[in-house]
């Protein structure tokens, strides 16, 4: 069984203070482009990208350009800034997933960063017949919408999304759907040094034939620009539909991955 990380408590204050590392990950990305271009091209199936809390489609530019290059039909959610788990956006997302499935005549993959991954899980449970796979990047998928996230994020959520905090939206019957095991193959990427969402919240319990937790190095705010994350996302999307297998790092990027995570096999 895919196992959650057995930790407790919010992120380390040191890791939270070090979230500026995301700028370094962005600056390093151009140097990894030659290696990233060697990843096998996709099969053209549709991919929907979902931004994190207080972010919009612009933050997904690296993922979008890269997956476009690999041949996928990439779209972003189109609802502007993600200001919390609003049910109107959750319903609209379900409709968008069904529309994309109808338009392309193929199941789509969902890639959600942070809170975007929670929306991705919700849509997967609501329309499993339309979804091929789901990938989350540092998303609070195992708790009540990030109960162990940093104090700053909780305060922002209360100020912007709901005065009672994340638990107010996660308690809604519709939102409870996303806490069950995803009915499709799922890859949850997490970082042990994430300064926003701790690893125990970003990992799931599940069937190892369908679900996995993949450790990555780096910050939370840099997940969408992290070269190793982009490589892993591309690797997961490139699998043949109906023949999902757990992630196995290989090649030069695989050796870099193993060196930076000190893990031959994802946790």
C-alpha cells in the first residue's frame, strides 16, 4: 500500500523561511532544458493544470510551455486567481473536465499545484469516467484542507477565503469526496523541506497498483518551476492509458533525482 509520511505538526519554521529557494529553482530551470527536451513526447491527450492558493494561470507557465512542447493539449482552469476551495469553482471545474473529455474524445489528466491538487482530487471523484490520471504537487490531499499548513497560510486563508479557515470548506459534503482514495492512478509529489504544506498532508494512503507518493527536493513555491518536478510530471503523463506503473527514476535525470533525494525508490 502507498503510505503517507508518518510525521506530525506544521512545517519547520526554518523551511518556511527558506521558501525563497523557489527563485533559485526558477533560475536553474534554463540549465536543465537540454535534459528535459529528451523526455519522450506525449500521446496528445488533454491535460488540465490547476494553480495553488492565491495563484492564477500565470504561475503555471513553465508546466504549460513544457507540456505543450511534449505534445499534450494543455489547458488551465480559467477561473482566475485561486482564492480558496469555493464550491462555485469546484462545480465549474467539474463541468470543465466533462467538457474537455467530450471535446477531445479522450480522458484527461489533472495536474494540481498546492490547493489546485485538492481541486484536482475533487474533480476526479466527481467525474472519474473523464479522468485518466491525477498528479498533485505539494497539495494538502490527506487532511481537512491543510490543517497542518504554516500559520501564515492559515491566516491568509481566513482573511481571503473564509473567516473560519480551511476547515469551513472541507466540512461541506461535496468537499468530503476528495478524502477518499482516488478512483484513478494518482501521483502525489511532496518535499520533506516544504515550508507550506508538510509531507504528511501531501501524501496519501492507497493501492500501490494505482497510487504513489514521490519525494522531490526543493521548496513549495518552486514546485511548478523545479526541473525534477517537471521531469517527473512528464514521465507520469507519458504512460500508456490503462498501463500505469509506479515511478522508477532512470537515466541522467534519474541519477540526479536519486542523489538529491537520497532515495532509489520513491517513498
